C-alpha cells in the first residue's frame, strides 16, 4: 500500500489525527489539505504525511491537489455557521461533497469515505445542521451512479484527547461557579471513541461490501447529557450544582449564547439535541470493532483539569445498548 496516497480533507483536526495515524500503520501515504500549513507543524514531522496548503472550497485547487490519490476522505464539518469566517452549513456540508465527487470523476479517484452525522436527514432533520448533513450525504452518494465507490459514517458524539465535548464541558465547569445551568439535560448520546471511528474508516477503505453503504457509529452505552456532565465534574473534582433547564429555558439559553463570538450553544444546536443521538443497529461484523467504553479513555485526558486530590468514583447509571 506504500504506493497509494489517501487525501484527507479535515485531516488536521481531532478525528483526522486518529485516522491519519491508523492509515499510516497500514502503510498508506497521507496527503492533508489545509489553508494554513504552518499551523500544523506536528503533522509536518510525521513520516509518510504531506501537508499541502489549499482552499478546498475552490474547485480548481481541490482538483489540483488531489491528483494521484487513490481515495479521498472527507471529514470537514461545522457545528455552527459563522458569517465572519464565511462558513455556512450549505457550503460546507452540501457544496463541498458535490465538489469532491466531481474532482474524483475528473482525477479518476475511485474511492470516497465521507463523515456525516447521526440523524442526518434532508427531509426529517430537526436542525439546519442535520438537514444539510443529510443533503450532503445524498449528493456524494449520487456519485455511485458514475462508478465511484462511496461509504458514509454517521457518528454520535466522538470522544478522545482534544475532543470538543468533554474538554468543553470541563472548561465550562471550571469557569462557571456554584451553579451550572444545563440545557437539554435529558438529551441522549452514545459517545464513540475516535480510535474506533478511525478503525471503521480503515476497514471500509479496503472492503467492497461497504460500497454505497451508510453506517451509524455509536459507543457501547447510552447516556443522558446530565450524566455526561456529572461524570465530567466528578473526574475533574469540581463540585457544581447542575440545574437541568426546561424546554423553554433551554431555548432561551440557546438564543442568548448564540450571539456570543464563540457560540458555545445555539438554537440550531438545541434543535439537533431534540433527536436522541443513538444507534438502532450495531456495526456489521466485518468491521470487527468492539466499541471502547468512555470510562477507559476519558479519565486519562481530563486529569489535567483536576483541582486537587482524587476524583470520586462515577456511579455507572447509564443503560447498556
């Protein structure tokens, strides 16, 4: 496989690092496209990884920088739109997948792996995020009619070092004193380890059975958001009274927080959380993946947030899948 180059869009991000490392272990050469090459010096020193500076939303640049690749992996996605950065759900989740399919046809690249989202559905998605994710899925899978081999993955919340879930709540818990108001406390998630996601991508890359398939990705247990935040507070040894907000107050919090520059929570995020982020079926046996419990991974990287002493033992009240 040393002669095969895999191009990863979004490869400089959290999940991209895991997929890059996993595919390097299989002997692939990895090409990562990014707008700011010098900001990712940790990737520059990795063997069999090349970083090329490009605007992936420019069709001509995307075509130029994917020449010679045997597959494209698309991990690009945004949780919130930003008019200042020029990032919209439609451009990122719909137009870009269409461009990827087009350059694959032009450059004779037969394989596409696409990162979508659990509950992505152009017709039934409750949020704009989920509807555009669903539309992008459909757009890229239409390329199968032109002979391309496409596989999509729909993960629940992804965890691991440098994630944007547990690390975010750990930071917020430290910053907000005494009482922590939590929107949508009963929202359900089945967090999946980034290493398991990377394994699923690696397996799919070489298995024809995965062509034109869409797979949901979940961890072994389902948790409420309240349980996950309480677990985070226990791990970092912080005593906060977590107040679950009602539906109306959750909406109000979303409208207030979405006007902040960092947009920690938006009304569209609120709408996404109304649909449980859980899987109805397990991954097929061909993947040979036993999902990693979050309790075996999360404590190691939240250790830096602890204030003092040992953290309390977490009461494992979550139900098993």
